[in-house]
């Protein structure tokens, strides 16, 4: 039996938009499930354009950051594009501390992120 | 199967003004057990007037410490091997100690994940996040016990 999705997914104008259902992305089991689900979305696209919104997220861990890096690497291998959006200021600080704000393209809103796709 | 954490006799809140709220538990690599300690920690912090930002910092550091204990410390040990977690909360500071049963590690040998060449490496950020969010972080010589202190910001 397939496990319950931890994501809300919709595709609009070739962009796969992903939202987290969980407010806390801390638990490794959940992170692995989320990572596998997003990997399947990437596999299904020829040139993936993914937008991940953090609008509902209050907490994340280094394991979640690791999963995002793996997702980013996978998308780049397929010449795709990844955008992150709507990150709470406290969580954005985690990206700044780890300098991952330099690795990821982060936008204030989902609309801004959608406009940025080439 | 879920193993319930074994709490020490002094587990729970002391209730004495001025005395630290202490808690000590043996936890397994089980989400429910870890969350039970985290909930107790956050209740103690709330009772001592810590802000939402402080709770964020401590929760992140606690989770990273637990992840390091089980994922790295206990990597080559049986999965049910427990770790020891203690905390003491006062209105001024939060002390958390996490001790695993692994061989220990050398925290200074962890590669700097903020270097350009390491940005795309998906691991190795837990230790640096603990250092970034906590005010004092110490490891024992063996490297299997971390003690971290968060001090309540002034004002």
C-alpha cells in the first residue's frame, strides 16, 4: 500500500509546484519519504522545473537541508531548475548560516519564483 | 514496537522558584520518545519565559544533537541502543546534554560545510548549526557526549 503523501503537488505551465503538509520537517523518516516522492517527480520530467514552497513550514533540520541539496543535484543533472519560496525568516536564517542561500535560488513569494523560471 | 523512555526519579518539573527544571531520560531512536523529551524541554522553557525565537534555536539544536547521536554515534550499534538525554532549564539559560554509546567523534575534524566546495555535499551541517544557535557547546574527550548551553537574550 502506498504511504500517505506528505506533499501537496500541482503542475501549472510546466512548473511542478510543491508544498509541505507538515509544519516540522525534522523527522528523518518523513524527510526520506518526502525526498523519495520529489525524486519520483523529477524522474517523471524531461527537464524538471520544480518550485518548493515553505509557506507552512515552521521548523526544519540539517537532514531536510541535505535532502534539498540531493534534490537540487538531481535536478541539475537533468538540466532542470529548482526554486524555493515563502521561507519563514527564522528558517531563512538557517539557509544563511549554512550559506545554502548561495546554492539555492530563493524567492519571497511563489509568484516571484514562478516568474523566475527560464 | 515503541519503547517508552525511562525517566529518572527527578524527571519532571521541580516547581521550586529559582531552582532549575531538570529532566533526565534514556531514549531510543524512536520519534515518540524523542518528541516526549522535546515537549518536556519546551514546556520548561515556556514556563521560564523563553521567546519563540529561543524555542526555535533550542529545538533545532536538540534535534541535531539527537540525530548525531543515533545516526553517527550509534551507526554501528544495534538499532535499539539508547542514548541519554538530560536538560536543566532556568529563567537565564538552558543546558542540554546528549550522550550516546558510540565510539565518539572529533568535532573539529568535521569539514566546513560553508566552503564553496562543500556546499553541494548533503551532510555535515548538524554540528555547525548547534554551534551557531547555542552559546556554548562542549564535547567530552571521547566525543560521545555533547553539552550545549543556550542563554536567554537580554531584554
